[in-house]
């Protein structure tokens, strides 16, 4: 399993049935995941919301060691779309499935 596939599995476990609409997790150092209520897949498909950060920032959010709101405020996480929706997605990704 590649690092992106491994990360997609972790994100899918948290997102499945909980994400409304779609979100792209854009990681310039690793790749791009398309996430919706069915889970996460590697894809360049257009999404309602795009979050951009390094793979390490996303891993820290999923692990619970990086607060998503703090990541946005410190410039570690860029949001293209609704900031309120981005915070909701961040809460979902940082909470246990």
C-alpha cells in the first residue's frame, strides 16, 4: 500500500457517512484525495471544498495533534471554499470514527 493509499484508508474511516458534499485534500508533497460520504479515493475530481496542506499537517489533524482551526489561522492549512464548512470537515477528520 502506498503512503497515499494508507492515508486514504484512515480518512475514509472517519469520513464515511459523515461528510456532506465533497472535499479535496490537496497535499503537494503526496497527492490529492477526493473525499465524500462514501470515503476517500485518490482523484483529481473537482470538489465543493478544497483544503491544501502538507501531508504531515493532514496526518497531524487525523491523529488529533493538530487543531484544524489553528492550522488555518497559522497558514499551515489553506481553504478554498466555505471556512465554516472547512472547520466542520476538520472536526470530522480529527474525531474518532
